[in-house]
């Protein structure tokens, strides 16, 4: 199992966001991690711009988006932006995309959120054609009528990973993408729901075995602090209460909230939890560092301890 870390823009002043994410990528590469995953926070910094900036300051590490909402731009525009970012990163982009959630697409952006799976399938048909460029993109389906010349092509194979939580989306991910990016999926949900469905769809479509990227919060702490770490995860990362998509995914596993997904405790406990995800079929682990403390200095120290521990464990999990 490959191990990477999330680096998002959600904290700090605007002038420091880009610098901090670049520094995160430089650290992750120097620490020997496999990937940096950049979430597309709906109110904040553009994930593909972040990948371009990180790519200019790193040379080896994979840079992934987790995930870019499809409804916010035309598939030709997203393909063009992705190929541009991939070129800036010397071919190291993993493009994570997805149909997002009603509370982002409909409530925040005022865009339709009907039949997201059908929209996603049609969108991927156009984007796939664009990513085979350069050349003419000629696709007509229920959602798009596209006849667009494109002079840009990927500089290296560009994996597309689809955020897929339910059975229909997992089938689309297996048939049309290189894998899936998960959040709010515990070990049982991965082993019994995600992996069998996406693997079967990929096999039937004649595609390679899909990547399964699972995001989990991780906090290195004393055993007596585990409950506090889980409570903090629920406080700052709890989206399930507003997302039916996540609620349905939780029903496939044993976790009831993001706190239950948190790998918290000492190094031995965290390694054991990570191994359970690997045994469930996860190919890539995306670690959301979860610092614990009463003030800024304690939070920074907790983050640094946790990320150094993650770097040490990554080699044991490969």
C-alpha cells in the first residue's frame, strides 16, 4: 500500500496558503512518501493550481487532487487545465474528480444536481476523448454535444480517479476510470462494498485492477487521548450529517462518523489500523494529519510528531 498525505488550503491567511502547500509537498517528497493529495475545498484555493506550484518545486512525488467537482466547469476546460498542470508537474498528476454533493453544487453554486451518476458518465466520455489528444474531440451524448479541436495532449499517462461511494458510481469508476478516491469509508465498507464492485466492473470492461485511495484522519497521541482525538475529528471534519452520500456509505461499514475512522493512538495502534485498510484492498492511503493540543504551539508540535511517524510507517506498508 502506498502512503501519502493531504495538504489543503483551509487554514491560514491567503498570502501564506500557496507557500505552505508547497512546503508540505517538499517535506513529503523528502520524507519518501508516495503522494500529496490536494482537496478542492469549495471556498478556497484551486487544487490544480496548487498541483502546478507543487510540481515546480518537487521532482518525484505524485500529486493528486481529491477531488475536483465536475459541475464547476466544462469537461474540455477541465481536461485542458489538468493537462497543463500535469505538464507543469512533469507528468506526476493523478486527477481525482467527482460529482460532489448537493450542498456544494446546488446550495452553494446554484447548479443542477439531478442524476449525478448519468452526468458523470457523460462527462467522462468527453474528458476521456480530450485526454487522448491532441486532436479533435467529437462526442455527442445526452448531456454534451462537443466538436472541439484541442492542440494539447498529456505529457505522460494521466490517471483519472473517480470519487465513487454508491454502487452505480463504483461501476462507472471501474468501467471508465483508473480507480476511486474515498472519504468516510472504513475497512469493512472498503472490503465488502467498494473493492468487489469496482474490481468487477473493471474486469468486465477489460481494464487493469483499479486503485483504491482511502482518506483517513491520523493522530499520534497517548492512549488516554484517543477519545479527544476522535472528538476533534468529528468537530472539524464532520460532513456526514449534511451529506446523504456519506451517510449511505457509512451504512456499508461499522463506523458511524469520521471520529470512528480516525486512526488515533500510539505508533503500534496506528500501524495496525493502516494494515487493516491494506488488508481490505486499499492501494493508496491518504493521511489527513489531525493534530491535538490546547494551543497553537501544541497543535504544531502534534502535527510534526504525527507526520514524522507517518513517514516512518510508510516504508513498512509498501
